[in-house]
C-alpha cells in the first residue's frame, strides 16, 4: 500500500512511520513541507494520505480538496473540533493526537475495506462504474439525462432515479462518456444527446426536466454542430 504523510511536526511523522512499519505492507513517504508533499501526491497518486490539519503555512482540509478522489485521506490533528470539516471532504477517518496504535490499525482496516469496495467494474458500451461515497455504483448510460459540475464531484441527473454525486471531475467524466451519446456544452454541463428536445437562444432543453442547459462561449462550435445534426 502506497502512503504519504504530511505534518509539520517531525515527531508526529516518526510516530506514523513507526505504526506503518508495525502494520506492514506499507511504502511510506513523509514530508514536513506541505508544498513538497502535495507535489509528490500529484505525481504519484498514492493509496492513502495521512494529513495534518493545522499546519503553520497550510490548512489540511483545503489541501485535501486538491487530492484525487481515488486516494483515501486520513486526517491527523490535535484539534478534535476539525473532525466535521474532515468528514465534509470525505475523509476515510480522523485520528486525534496523540495517536495510539490500536486506533491507527482500526483506521487502516477501514482503508482496506474502502479500497476493496471501490474496485471499479470496467466500463462497457452501456454503463460506467462510478465511485459514490467510497463505493462503486454501476450507472446505465441510457439513464443519464445531464451532468452538472460541482468542484471535484459531479451531479448526475437520471431519468426515474435519484441524483448521484460521484467523486469524479468533469474532465474525467468527459473522457469516460461516449461522444456519440453525450456532449459538453458548458464548462459545468454535459447533456445526453438523445434527450435533447429543442434549442433556443444558446440554451438546450431536455425531455423529462424543465432545466434549461446554457451553452458556454467556449462550446459554441459544438453547439452549432449539434444543431445541424438535428436538422
């Protein structure tokens, strides 16, 4: 298991290292510099990140928002009041300092459960597998009406089913959807081509919803090509 620990206190990092060695099967890299640690995380996409929240130069909760949703984040801090903030960014666990080994072990077992549950099924011509709250959900492409961006998540609005909030960026979502079935018309919207009902004043209207999808300036050419294909 590939892990990274970021904490501006060397003693705290030495404890994490001792526990990782004791737990076994962990390749750990430690950083007292949040900048260097985050650079390493972006380059390597580790399985787990141990992240202190209150550091001299950075806030761990804000840094966690930049970490891939495929990485499990475990916050480590002496301030219990940050626990809610940690879970609001979908942290797998929250370790309150001083950290004792039994609690560390419990957090690592939770990571293993999440990693097992998040093993993605391969995409097919008819469906994709998306990570929702650390679990994989298979979504039929025919159910998707439109998709709206929300930070490092997207909202997937479906026909006859509840809205989903998977942990994936809009760019990643675009790369996984077939271009003959979906089109991006705005930095914040992807729509199902088959469900387009009409075009009006740089807006697209879909069946099954009153929501009008705006067309961004950057996507005007795609919009015009789409209009022409409906003639």
